[in-house]
C-alpha cells in the first residue's frame, strides 16, 4: 500500500507540474504554440482615414487563419497616438504586436527598448526609396521597416499663374514676390503651411532650416547644431512672411486639414501640404478642381528639401508572436500591398518602382513630382528624446511667429532649449 500511495503522490505532482506548464504557456502566448513566436496578432495604428487597411488585412487573414490580425485604431492626432503607445510600451504590455508608428518616433522607441531590432534580410530594402530606409535606423541598426512615406509639396493655383504668365516658384524670393503681388489681385492670401504649435509646425520649421542648408541636431541627437546662419535664414523666411502679411495670421491656427480646406475653398495662392491633399483638392466638390498643380518645395536658391513623413512598422519588444509579426510586416511591405497603399489608401508607397508606373501616373499625376521631393527629403532630427525636441521647437518658433522674437533671438533661444534636452538625455 505504501508504494501505491507514493506512486499516486508522484503522479499527482507530475499532473500539477504539467498543469503549471500549460497555464504558463497560455499566460505567455495566449494559446498553444505561442512559444514558437507564432499566433494571432494585433496591429495598432493611428486613425485609418480612408478605411483601406482593413481590406489589406483581410487578405492576410484569409491566408493565415491561425495568425489573424486584429486592427486597433487610435485617434487621428499624432500626439494622442504617441501618448497612448508610450503608456502601453512603458508598462511592458504585450497588447500590441505590430506598431504602425510615425517615422520620427523610431529613434525614441528604439532607444527606450520598446521595439525589437529587425533583420533587414527579410525585407526588400533595395527596392525601397533610399531616404525612407534611413528613417527606420538608429545607431546603425534597423529597428523598423518603412511602410508609408511622405514629403511636403508646394500646391499652387495654376489658373492664376497661367493668367499672369508666371511659372511656379522655385525659390523663396519668387514665392514671396508672387504671394505679395499676384495673390491680392485675385482676392487670395499668399502662402500657408501648418503653423499651429504641434508636430506639423516642427515639420515646417525643419524644412525651412534644412532647405537653407542647416540642421537642428547632429550625431543622432547628441549635439545641437541649430545655431547657424542657415537656421536664421530659414526662420527668417517664415517670420518675415507673417510680419509682412503674405503669410496670413490665420495660418498660425492651421494644421493639415485647416490649410487644405483653405486652399481647396479657393482662398490661397500657395500651400505647403502632404500629397494626400492632391486628390481631395481635385474632387468634384472642390473650388480648385482642375485649377492647381504641385511642385517640390522652394528653397533660398532653388528647390528646397522636405522632411520625410509617413510611418514605419515595428515589432513590440514584448510581443509573444514576433515571428508572425515579422511575416506580417513582410506582407505589408510587399509590392502587391504597396500598390494598395496608393490606390486604396491614397498614401505614398515606399517602393521606388511604383513612382515610374505609367498606369499609376494616369491616376496619380503628381507621382514624378513626389518622387523628386522624396529623393531630396531628409528625416526629422533623430533623437532618443524626439518628443522633447519637437515640443521645444514648436514653443520657441510659435512665439517668434506671433512677433515676440526675431530670427536671431529665436535661434539663440532654441539652441538653449535643445541643449537642455540633450543634457537630460
């Protein structure tokens, strides 16, 4: 009897151990097989304004019934998206597996250890536009994969310039002259970008500085480089526009949509905005449909340089299903899906060859112009504290735009603010 009791006790222990392992497996991965890095996924993104992404994911889900993707859409505003993601990632949560993040956040998320390094051999990096790949790296390592790109364009009223016998401006001086002289004759404001203190203002400022040949930070955020004649020239272009009136003061309240609507309603001669505005301004309901064009942004002596917008795909470092997550990213960056990014989502793809596709150019005539802008565009300043860099830039420049400081004083103050950010980092 003693040996039977011992055998029973041993069996009970084995069963308890097996149960413990099984429950641990379920806790770790949520279902059997999670230990191999595979399983259902959650993709988190900012608001999908065109609704195309669910259709793209349906294609994956039909072929991967055991690795289905659930889409989580956060608010449209980039600042709110970042705040919610940071809260989740900082806590070590594995709620999200794949993150669709603004290209400017890649360095910050990588430095914090929130996203896992990526094996570039799994992706067609050599088929992508070279500048966009740079947005996915930090300190020489690949931490994400480019998914959607973007570059600012200068929209202009072609009907008005044609009537005046003028060509689209290639320099700041040409833009200023036309905004001052031609726009008032047609009851138009001269020029607008996105000048409310938010991420869009940072993009406009960085574009002005780098178009003049300057930079904000160097050595991936370790050194402040904004104190330069180029930065003062770039800020001077924007500040002079507001002071002289060819940038209307109401533009200081503009984000992307407010500025797009102003142009689309026939109120502006020139607008800096992203490519998404092109098909919307050409819609039947638009006051400027068929009356406008788009060219690369101007600079001091010729075409300027846009910042790179768009988003990268990254894997949550705490995801239990990193193999499935990597394969989903490969699917989303395939040529087939990249075509849908453009045709269904009206977003610029990262595949270089698509910009030379004649069929696509018939529907999206701005593609050659956009490609030229993308090839000369640059990432926003890389920094492990990018959020603080952007907030400092917004605060300082907005104060200057409302007339509190001139270009020299603004650059000096911005230098001090960015140096404080770098020291804290």
